[in-house]
C-alpha cells in the first residue's frame, strides 16, 4: 500500500512496501515487519531498520531503481542526523501493515460503491 507523498530528507516521495519488499525487509533485518515497526516506535531501532525500510519503500513505489534507492538513502544517511529518518520509516511500515487512513480497503480507486436497489429475494417465499 502506498503512503502517499511523504516529505523526508531526500525530498518528497511516495513509498510502498509490497509483499516482495516486506520479505526483503524481513531478510535484511532478520526481523518481521511488525517487529521492526515496534522497534522504531519504542526507540529500540537499528540503523538498518531505517535504511532498509526507506530504501525498499522507494523501490516498492517505483520511485527509484534498487541501485538508485541504495545510493540515495546511504548518501543521505551520511549527511543528516539518523533520527530524521525515523518518522518516515514508521509511516512506510504503518501504511504497509495497517493501511492508510481514509483509504478504503478492497474498493477500487475512483469507483463509487454499487447502488442498492432495495430488491432481494424473499427469504420466506416457497422454493420452486
């Protein structure tokens, strides 16, 4: 699920962690995605929790190639205080695991719900 535009030290980008990126995050951090999210929220994070979440989020949203995302994130980590990346990583993981507020699950984008016509089979009618 896409986060929508997030402002972070690298500018403004959409991020997404799809199944492939969630698996890659799990492998890279040797932790489940919710475990990483909890570490971030509780302040027990590891540097790779931040780097890999953001890097994979850029790749998952098609904002950057794997190579460009790695170069960008690593260069920015050398230029900024690490805690500046914490809220971005939390937002990326929360969107993937919990959804995005106001984004109805299971409904197509731009499609209104089907109108109800009030008609239904009478449940007490005899079967023919």
